[in-house]
C-alpha cells in the first residue's frame, strides 16, 4: 500500500507527496511538527500540516530570502533572522563573504532540534562561528535591540499562532528601530495566488515604516501555487540593484535578482490596490 502526505493549501486544494517513511511526529508548545521522507522531495519538515522546507527545493527559498538584501546592501555585516529554525536562511547568511555575524531568533527549540536531527545541510549553520542561535519570541527580541542590524529577515510561518504578530505594522516599526540608518527588512509574504491578504498586510505595514518598499517573487515547487513572494523594506538602498555582479549560487544570480522584481499584472494589482502604484 502506498503512503501519501497531503498539505491542504486551501480548503479545496491538496498538495500530496508519496512517502517512504515518517521520521518524527510531535506536538511542541507552539505547533504540530512532523518530518517525513518523501520520494519526490527527500526529507520534508511540516509545521501544523504545512510544508516548511524540503531537501530538494529548500535552496530556492533560502537563497532568495537572504541574498537579494545582502547583495543590494554595501556592508551587510550584522544580520538578524527571525524564525528560520530549520537553519537554511542562517546557512545562506553565514556563507555570504560580507556577513560578520548572523543571529537566529526562533521561538520553538524543537524545530531547531528536528533540523539538527534530520536536515544536516541546513542545520550545519548552527555551529558556524559567525552564527548565534537564540530561542525566543522574535517580537520581543526586536523590541530589545535598537540601531543594531544591517539586515533583518523574517523567515516565519504564515500568520498563525506565534507568527501573527510578525505581520503587524507595530512589528515592522520595531524592526525599523532595530535596523541601522541604512538597514533593510525582508519578510516572506506568501503566495500572490492564494494569500493576497498576507501580501497586503506585509506591504502596507512595511510601506508605513520604510521609504522604499518592494515585492519580489521566486518559484518554489513545494509552496502553495509554486509562486512565492517576499516583501522588502529599505531605509536607503534600492533592493532591485545587485552590487556584486558575479555572486551566483544554485538559484540566485544577479540576473535572477533583478528579474524577481518584475511582477505579473495580477501581482501588481495587489500592490496598486494598496495605493502604492507599482
Ligand atoms: N520557509 C517557511 C515558510 O515560508 O513558511 C518558514 C520556515 S521556518 C521553520 C518558520 C519558523 O518561524 C518556525 O520554526 C516557527 O517556530 C517560527 N516562528 C513563528 N513565530 C515566531 C516568533 N514570534 N518568533 C520566532 N520564531 C517564530
């Protein structure tokens, strides 16, 4: 008998993967956590039944949530990552040659432990000398730090449970305060097809506290609709302009960086509806 796992991406749409085995299932104080071994995407981390990351396609999301900001800021020495307990975003930050320190603030220690146990290509970052891993609520952590970071990345779950506050204007204001005078904030803002409301929340909130706010996209097979968005706020530099012309990874390169900001009409309309006119 075949075993399958399904993420219900909407009440009427399921994303199913055939699995070889279930590796871990537990209830943490914050969410339901599962790790399964899928035939198509390798190992898969799910939180509350939602695909967070997989062996096979994690590099797309992690390269794009980190390197667009890092490669458009001239001196991204000090990076803060909120969430990201799988370690993938942290790995991308510490590998960047200009980064001197990367702090990860994850609320759920059990996500970090599950990554250490099952996702070595991401959790390797936890031991990097540039990295500091803190188990705390990112909402509180940001409020306690002022004028400190060059880049803040919010690699959170969707706005449910402890992540709800990470999509608020108040939180984005606190991030602006925690950033240096030329800092940048990047948040994952879900799918233009299924999560128009999340993009509206992120874009509206970031536009209130940053002089520059833009949206960019990447193709991520295991995320709802396969098209994913990131909203970036910048106090000074244009995030559409990669500064290093030869920084190429497995998905990211300077041409993909620029192209990511070219939005289809159905996405421009979301932003236009917010009155941003892009
Ligand atoms: N790439 C995934 C996505 O786009 O949905 C996110 C992956 S990462 C595992 C999401 C992490 O955010 C989870 O481990 C969750 O525990 C963490 N998180 C949620 N709310 C948080 C908060 N308030 N402070 C810190 N971490 C939080």
